[in-house]
């Protein structure tokens, strides 16, 4: 049957809200068109009204099959839905009609169907097979069709909505499988631990599911089935055997054993199982199904929980340690409560009590521990009372150790400490119990408690507040401190482990100075590592904590000389106490002592200065001040001498000259010096003129005038009587010169210099000077701000006058100046021997030339001190004019050194052009008008060292702080010529042999002079004589017997002539074909004619 309804589309939304069991109908009026018809019913559109008509609920027919697990029909089973029922036919089929649907499908208005239950109860048989009853669910529902049709004119105003609902549907309940109750299951139950049979024990079965085996008949997919099952139980007989009758077939079972836990199954037929927990399944193919041996474990119960302490009576604060109430001091008895009864095996050595504050044992009543008349363990075993023989003082921490082996529960479980914070009977367990190993071989449970202390209302001031300069510990810097007590350290690591600094209270200006001294001492001595830093703003104070100082909290305030509070940082040992969080680095630092601490409290105060006051106030427990002690912090470190900068010797600053400007020297490593004593370098910069000079910011002493006083003494009478030797023209920058006359006449003059010290000092007396120089004018000059170059420095000096800087360097090298007992700082600390207030004089004055002569064969130089000439040293002959200078290197093969004299052999420099290198002046060098004036050049020997390896090239590291001086060198070689007329031997009438000697002012070379073809030859053959010399005579030269020799000086040529016949009076002999050249001076004229000798 179909129901059809048409209505306006614009009403569709309203229609959708109507129940699915409600139908809408419309009426036709005049003017409407017939739009749609279905079957024999025609409904015409009515645009003006709608009528709503109730419709009957659609009905369905429920169909199904009931079969056994092998697919056979179950006949005569009653099938019921509510009050409607029927029975299955011979095919096991059933049908129940007119069952109202419970939902709709389709478009608007659809509602999900709800399920209804179908009850299936197979017929009971006393002789045949019985089956399990079952219940299945079905969800009958009707279908709905929704369709919209526009009016014939195409306008939506006349469109129609049709809703068609269909009833009379058949709904399948599927195939319901009910198992036959025909299986018999047998087996044996055994003890899994022993293998023995388990008799007289009930076994129960739980049916888990039916027909989960693939080849059996199964339910229709998606249709749920539940079964009505009975309770399946069987008891084992004396042999452990059990039997289950009438079990549903093709079903899976779990089993439960009264008092036992299933362990395993072995042997027998268990069928196929697919469900979780199934131990076997039944099968109708086996009449009697033996499932084999079932093994089980007996269910037992054992006490495996260790006893523990639940509380100590009288603990009012559950913490670590636990705080006792104010009525307990141990003598009243301390009752320890346990979680369960303990065995009465506790004896005298079961308990040990230790006072953590006093570091000593606490005596207890040990008799009571093992007493039977008045036992410490309670009758129920749940508590133990420990009584001390003497009261434990207030605020002391003590520990009770309970030996585990003597505290056992009834099951012999040993006492354990509770981990975490569990709850026992609604109360937190102790936070003060822990396990302690090592106290006994089996360990102990430790209960840490603390006696109550009344609040401190009267604290009293601290006792024995004092400042100390060192902690007396083992320092990493013992070597340094043994060299110089100024390196006192208030903390060698006793308060700050791993401390690699030196800390002390000293003047701020001393910090960088003594740190540099420490670093240099270690570097020069080659020992360990220097301090990482030196801090001079740290003071160490201490005070005593005893019975008169009840306070455990102190407030520290630092004030400067004007009473203004300053931020303070405090370090304290954890043994003493801690600084309250958030107070360090503020103007009020709170120190909290460790509970029960007694003894000396040591504190390190940082960022403090001499003259500041530290006030320590004792605080009551209410935060009020009840007693103050103050101490003014003082500088207790004596001054010492420090590194002397000495014009950049290891430093960048300039050095000390003068009474109101300057700086210091450097540390010494020389043998004569004591390790750790600063070095006072005596350098050429100390020759800079002071007299009449001033220094101001940016205005230096006249360094360029260092050699002016010396140069003013130079020879000033040359042949023109108007100029001295030229030491300016074409001399390279950074070099200058003087002459021998000037050096002889030069007086260095006194200089004032300074010795740098670590801080402001006063001078009382004269230091001990070990050298020969008489040093005078000792004066303390503090807070110097400029050096002699007019550059800013910060220095504190002791000034003194030196009569002769050069003699001071050369004669007093290695000597000391000791200020022990004569200098004190502004705090009155006097430097003593232990402070090593010493400087060691070090010669950094290079050797000075006093004379220089070139004699053609050698250059001979004389110095003011003994010298050493390193191999490959450079010597420079410097003349005027571009390129008129000659630099050559010397070594041990071409020089000779004898004390102060250096002789440079001709092999080092070769043939010279005197006009190039000796062109700086021709003057009377010896104040003798009868001698020939000599030409002069300039010679520079900057690599030549004194006996202490100091040279002009290295004294300042090549910085060129002072112009390097050379000296005027005199050319004593003279003009190349025959020095005297030739002399003869045997030159007489009728003689057949004679000798002629030629003496030259310079060395000659026979080869370069063209007299021989043999290079290096010092002889001539008769043929060479015959070719170069001419004999004007009636006879001829006998070449076979004639020869010539040049002596070792190269300046005397001896010619021996033999003739074929006798010579005659007026015969002559002389050079006619040679050009003799000077080996000393390549610029001198060649000699082409030698004076003839005539036979008398």
C-alpha cells in the first residue's frame, strides 16, 4: 500500500519538522492545476491551505531460522517478540507479522531504528536433545521517499513536495544457532608444584562463546546472539578426576578452580579455541571429551611487607630532622612506633644514639632494651621506648640507629626505611628516617631528630671580632710568599675550594702592580703557575661562637669613612653557615649559622677598602638586634718594590727620570739577583738631559738631545778652522755620532731616577746600597701621573740621584738597593726583609766607542768596556752622499777581540775608496801642526755587545728609544805613494848583480798592478822584470837569474837584477811598463813611474 501527498515547496522546511508518523494533505480549489497522480489517487495543488492528517504506523514481518551448531533445524522452538509468539517449523523457520517498525530511512525526517529482542526457547526433552535458549536482536524500519515537483507553469510557487512511506516490509532476524547440550568433559586436576592429584576441589566453567570454529554453522554477520546458560560445576574425586555432563557443544570455556590458580594443561582433547582466555572447546563429534591433565598452583598468602617506623611520639614537625616538642629531651623516653608487631629479640646492642651536633655518642638505658620486667618494647610489639641517661641540650640534632637484624616482624621481615612520603593509617610517615649502611653489617634504619629550642630573645654581641691577614693554610703560592711576604693571602682555599687567586686588603693601586710582579716572578723563575689574579679588596674577619653568643643569625653592614653603607659580598664555609638568599651583594647581609655550630666563624668580605667599618649585629629569633660589634678594616700589607718599567723593557710605558715624573724598571732573572727582586734597568734613556728641562702633559724631556752634551765636546779645528767633523749629513734616521776627542772630554753628569713601589710610601732613612756608586737625594714621590715623555702614568716612586749613569750600569751591575725598614705605607706598615723591598741594578747600557782608526790593513776600534762580537754582526762605514756607506758582516774568522779592542781585518771589508767613506772632515786629530791632518768618516757597530750581551740593537728590543751613536773613524792609511826613495844594494860600477827595494805607503798587488799574469802572485820572474823594468846600460838583464819578491805586508817590493856583463857608471834602472795600484784605496792614483836608480 502506498500513501501519496503533495504540498507547496515553500512549506518544505516546516514539513521536515513534523514527526515521521505524520502525513500532510492538501485540497484542490478552483484555478489549481492537476499536477501529479499516483495509482488511482489524484491530489490537486492548493496554494492557500494545508491539512495535516495522522497516518498509521508502518508494520513489518520478522523472519528467521533456528539451527544447531551443525546447521540442522531446531523444530518446535518457541519464538517471541513481546506478546507475539510462534514456533519453528520442521525447517527451523519462523515468522511473526505486524511488528511495528522502529525507524525510518530516506530523506527529511529519517530516524534511526532501535532494536527489539527476539526470544528463542527450544523445546525441552526428557529423552532427546536439549538446546540452549537464545536471544537475538532485530531493527525493523520503513523506507521513505521524498520528491519535489514544480508546477506546470514552471513557477516555484506552485511546486509540490511528495513524501512516500512504504510498510509491510519483511525483516530477517538471520540464523540463530543454539548449541545442543550433549557434551561430556572429563579430566584430572594436579598440583603444579608437586604433581599430586588435587581431590575434593570444585572446578567451575565459564562459557565464553559458541561456534567460533570456521567449519561449523555460524550466526548471520552483524546479528548479536546471547545465550541462557547454567552454572557448570564439578568436584574432583579422590583421584583428582572431574566430570562435566550436558555441556553445550561447539562452545569455548575458561575454567576456575576453587582455592587454586590455573597453571597449564597437558594431554587430552582441548579442541580449537579462538577466544581470549579459552582453555578448551567442546565438540559433538566426541561423546566423552577428555581434556587431559589440568595443573594448578595453590593460592597462598604470605607477609612480604617489611615493617617500618610510622612515627616517633612527640615529633611535632615531620621533617628531616624531626623536631621534638618542648617537653622531650630524651630522659623522658623517646617512643618509636612501628607499622606492625615486632619480635621480642631486641637487646642492648640493637640501638645506637649519636649526637650530630656534638659529634659524640649519647648514652642510653641499654638494660631496658633487654629487660623482661620493664621492657623497652611494648607488649604488643608495636612500639619501642628509648631513654637517654642525660638530657640532650636544646636545638641539638641527634640520630637513632636501629639495627635491622634485631627489628623483625612475625614473618621475619627486617625493618626498612620508608621511601618517599607514603601515608600509614591516614598519617604521613616520617620524613626523618633513612637507611644507613655501615653502622652494622646488615645496615640500620636511621631516625634523625632535633630537640626543641626556645626562641632567642637575648643574643649578645659577637666575641673576639678580629681581622686576620692569612688563614694559615697550605697555599698554592708558598714559594712566592716565601720570596715576598707582600703576597699574603687571606684564603688559601679554606673558604673557597680551588681558589687560584691571592686575596688581601691593600691599597687599590697595589693590585695590578703586585699581580704583575707575581706573574713575572713565576715566569722568570720557571716555577709552577702564577696566581690567576690578585685582589686587594678582600678582608678576612673572624669571631667566636660559644655559650655566651646564643644567636644563630647575624646581620653584617659595611660602611665607608663617612658612615655610608656599601654593598657587601660575604663568603663563609658551609661548616659555619650560609648567607641568606637575596642578601649577598646588598647593604645588609644576613648570615645564618649551622644549627649547633660552635667555634670560630671565618668570613671573607669582598669589595672592601682600608678604613671601612664592618659591623656585625646579633639578631634574636624575632629579628631584633641585640648586640653589635664593629671593627675598622685596615691595610696590613707592607709595601714592596715592583716591576720597574724601564723604557719598555717588557712594558709599553716609559721609564723614570726626574723628581716629579717617571715610572719603574723590570724583574730580573740574572744570576746575581735574588729571585723575586725587581730589576732596575740602567739604560741609555737615562742619559737624556734633565737639567733645566721640564715635563708636562704631552711635553717630553728632549730625547733627541741625548747626545748633544757629548757632541759639543767634538774636535772643532780642521784645516779650515771653522767646522768639526760632520756627523749629520746623510746619517740615517735613528743614528748619530761623536768623535774620540768628545768622548774623552765628556762628563755624563748626575741624573735623578726613580724606583717604583707598590703603593704610597713614606721614607724614613737611607736604603742599603751594595754598589760602589754613591747615591744621594733619597725622596718619596707618591702619586706620580706623568713619565718623562709627558705621558700619563700612575706610579709611586722613591727618587734618588746617580752621579754617573754609565758607571752605575757598568760597575754596579747585580748590586742591590734594599728598602727594608726605611719605607712604610700610609697605614703604617713598614717593609721588612720578608717583604723583599729590593731592586737589583741591571746593566742595560750598551758599549760606547772611544776611538776608531783605519790604517789601511785593519780597522781598530776601542770601547769603554769589554766587548763580545757575535758572528754575523754588522759594521757600517758611513760617508756623506747617496750610497756612500758600506755595511759588512764580521765573524770570528776576520776579527780579533781583546778586552775593549776590536780589530777588523781587511778580509772583512776589502779594498776601500777612502774618498767615499772618509769624507766627513779633514782635521788635526792629534793637536800637532807638524803631522798631517787626517780624513774622517763615521763607523757604527750596533750589534757589538758588552760582556752582559747588551748592544745598541737589543737593549730596547729594537724600539729605537735613543739614537744609536757611532764614532768618527780616522783614515790613517794616507795617500798611496812611495813612502821613501828606492834603496839599492850592489849598485856599483862593473857589478853584475844588484838589488832595489821599493817601499809603498799602501799594500799593492802584483797582479792587479799589471806586473804579472799570475793572480795572487807575490814574486816576479826575470822575464817579467825585463818586460816591466828598463836597464839603460851596455849590458842586458839576465832573466834567468833575476827575480822580485813582495813582502808579507804587501808594501815592500825587492827586485834583484843579474846582468850579462858588468854595469857602468851612469847606467839607470826603473819601471817603465807597470801601473801599480793601491790595495787599500781603489780611488788613489796609480803609480806608473818609479824613481830610477843610477849607478854611481
